[in-house]
C-alpha cells in the first residue's frame, strides 16, 4: 500500500497543528502507525490521497448512516448553498427540521439546535442546573460527553485511547461538582442518587456506551435510572449523540422504552455536517433564553446547510423498512464476526447492538469501563494495521465503535469478513 503523499502531508501538518491533527485520536498513535489522509468518500468507500480504497466502518464516527455523499443529501446541500451558507437569523429550514426531530424523538417537545455534540451536552447540563437550582452532575465511568471541562472525569473515547486521566487546564473547583460512577452498577447508582448532601442536579448517560467501545446497558439499568431520577427530582439526560437516529428513528429511548427529561443529539441530524441539538420537556426547554433565564447562544446554530442536509437524511431514514433492513444486515455480519472470533488464535469478545459493534481483545465479558480497560490494546493495534492493509478502515482506537451503514451491501460485508479472517489469523500475543 502506497502512503507517500499521506506521509508528506502528515509531516507538514505536524508543523502547523498540534500532533498534525484536529482531533487527537486521528493521529493513530495508539495503533502504532501514522494517519492516512482522506481525499474523498462515496457510499461506504473511502479513498486516500495516495489512491488507496477502503471499506469504511468509521462513518465519520457514526453519523453517516446513509453512507458518504448520498445523492439526496448532496443535492440538498448544493441547492441550499446557492441561497447562502449562513444567515445568523432564523430560516424556514430550522422550523422544518425541529418539527421532524420533535416528532421522531419521544422525549423532545421542544429543541434547540447548536453546533456540536459537546455544545449540546454542556448546554443541557447548564439547563438542568438552572432548572433544579442544584450543582452536581453525575456521569458514568467511560462515558464521553464531549470535551467540556465538567465531563473530563473518567471520560472514555480519545481520553483513554491516549492514556490521559483527565486534562490539565480543568480547575478542581469545576470538576468537584462532577461525580463519576460505574456504568451498569445499580447498587452504586442508588446509593449515589439517594445521597441528598451531594446536591445532584442531573444524571447524564450514554444509554448505550459507545466511547469505551460498545457496551449495552444491563437489562434493568436504564429503567431503574429513570425511576430513581424521577422519584428524587433529578433531571435525566440521555446523550444520544451516537445512538440517536442510529438504533431506531427515536434512538435508544425508543428501542429501550425509557424516556429521559432531556436528550442530546449530534451530527447525524445534519447528515454529517457540524450540528448538534438538545431538547426535552416543554417546561425545561422554556427555561432557555429568550423564554427563560438560562443563557445559551450560537451564531452558526441552525446553519442552513446543516438543516438542509439533516432534512434530507431524516426523510430517507423515515422510509418504511429502513431500520429493519439495517438491523438485519448488522445481525448477519455480527453473527459471522462471532464465528471468526471463536476460531481466532487470541481471545476476542464482540459487543454489538444494532449497527454498532466493537471487537475487544480479551476473554472476559465487557460490561463497564473497568472491564473495557482490561482489553489488550496492543492486539487491537495489530488488528487495526492488518485490516487497514487489507482495505478496511476502522477506528484507530480499541475504545470506539464500528458502524454499518445503509451503503454497506453484502459484497462489502463479505469482503470485510474475508479481511477479518485473515487479520485474526495473523494476531500474536
């Protein structure tokens, strides 16, 4: 595989940007190689600057549920761009997309568009604090909610990929109001939430963890979380930046039948363009300025390009059978992966829910952050490099998800399985 142009670009990038990248995991340090620079993407295929082609299971970290450059999404963006790319003023597209989001997501009666998942989560927490008059935020070990100061306590995703415990620059007097507890542990959950002295304003959770690798909630975990927060007057926030419009049209809350007070969404609602949103019960959302005293603003919020792309994307996933077909192909692929993992020379655990999955290199079940940390990251690095050499693009981190899109057909998936079989056979402890 030729990589000369990527290597040249990376050398130049390192003189201009920290680590040569604009998001840390992209540097590929944890998998023992240098990044390849992407030139274009179409469907489920990526092409790098050296002309190498790859079957993509990253999907821009999840939002490309239709695949890249879907014709209807591209047409909507181009048509809208001809009329302007940013207004800093309301547009009809915002109203139309807001109506679709409110209609699709069970918990959302009103919604506020922002520019990223991080903006969505930090704004939702501010709203919860303003609404309750309390200070503390409860999150779960290994769940990642963006890089806002309050969330960089036992965060997953790039923080653990790089082996960083938190981050310098985050004052102790900010993180002292963030409590991180084990995911899927009902006993600790109940003990924590019932401690009135903690002054808990909200609990924020990935209903399916996707940033310590894919970890599904235990059978009763989300339901018990909902019961306790409702009883104790604590705002429950679902961070559905990954699961929203991915596990179902109504996200994880539809799939599990557990309805939070607030929901955070990410770039999937903009067809992959920079966008986020938070929304929920009317009485909470009416605390947001200008209706209420909780301030949050953004010049690019409701950007017309993102709104147009999101409308095109949602109109496609709403079509009958879309999610059933995605689930069917993901289940088939997951079953075949399980067979290959069982025959591999090293222990492998596959966690899958819907079109999200992660291969963990361990012989123990992965149910929380502590068990995820026991996975062999060196083996994952070997696996990543073998898969890349075979033309399959995975997340350069053990602690991320692989995503299947509507653009992955049987031929793509069968090819990926052949590369996986070969890669598994090459693994050595």
